[in-house]
C-alpha cells in the first residue's frame, strides 16, 4: 500500500529573530525521520540560508512567509512560499555566491526559481542519496 | 497584557582576551542573520583596536550560515589591510565543511 506524504506548515513573520524557529523545526522533523546528526546540521544551514534571504529581501508586500515540510519515507522536502511573488528568484549569482554554493552542496536537490503558485523555492534531502 | 515590541534573546556570546602577541577571541553560540551584526561589530572593533593577529576559538560555535561567513571574510580583509592574520581553532566538522564549500578555508589559517 502506498503511504501518502505528511505535510507540516510553518508561517513565520519576515523577521530575523524567527529564522531560528525554522531551523529548530527542521531539526526536529529531520531527527524524527532518522537523518543522522551531521545531515541534520546541513539541513539546518540550508533552511536558514533561504529564510535569511527572505528576511533580507522582504518587502512591504508581505509580512510573513510560509515554510512547507513534506515528509515521505525516504525524503524531506522543504518548500517556501509568500504572498509577495517578487520574492521568487531571491538569490543572485553575484551577490549570493556563498549561499547558493552552500545550498547546492548540502542538499540533494535544489530548485531556486519555481514558477508555481504553491512554491517559490524547493529543496530536498534523501535519507539515502539517490543512485 | 503582552507588550507589542518583541525582543528575543540573542544566542551569541563573544569574549576577548589580550595575550602577549595576539588577541584570543572566543565565539560561543549561533551566528545567523539575527546575531550577525553583533559578531561584525565585535570582530571589526577588536581588529581596529588591537591591530594584532587574532586567534578565534570556535570550539563553542554551534552554528553559522553564509551571513556569518561573510563577516569572517570581511574580517579577513580588514586584518589583511594592516598586515595581520586571523587563525581559527576548534572548528566543528560541519562548520569546517562550510569554509571548504565557500573557499574561505584558503583565506584563514585553520588549526585543529
């Protein structure tokens, strides 16, 4: 029997002091899924990179943003959305070189610019890396 | 009734100790977008004030992201302008990995 994904949603104010909440939530979910401690630390850094960028680029069009965790048997996907669609494609190749390098190195799949109503950005980590 | 202005506890502490030929700096806690301004202010001030080599003890640094790494890069540049070096000690493996990913491991003298 196919099991469906569990979805956990977190709505956060676009404020620097709440980035830690996204990090701690990711840590709890990843730990419950069975990721080892090193990988959990990587996931925490990756989610923080994205949340920090939303906070930096946040505009008067949105006061909050949404983090959506999708949990399946072998994969954690973290997606982001905001009412302000100008927050799509927030990473620039020139100014955010460190952040983009970190995201690509630490996560298994990263989609930085999604043209979709439900998500603006999505990244995944597999419990065992896909062959 | 709760006050409307929210002030959250900062999870970052920075200690400075002047030794004979270098300044020892101990960073403990987490560096993210919320705490990074405190790190920048402290580190830049230590470089300007002492004009000596700096050894940063990172053994109690639990977490850092690209915001903090950018500040380390800025501190390196600032120290280099006055011909001083920055040493990093006690980096946890997950944090050292971030220095390698971003190429910052080539700028600093990283000691075990």
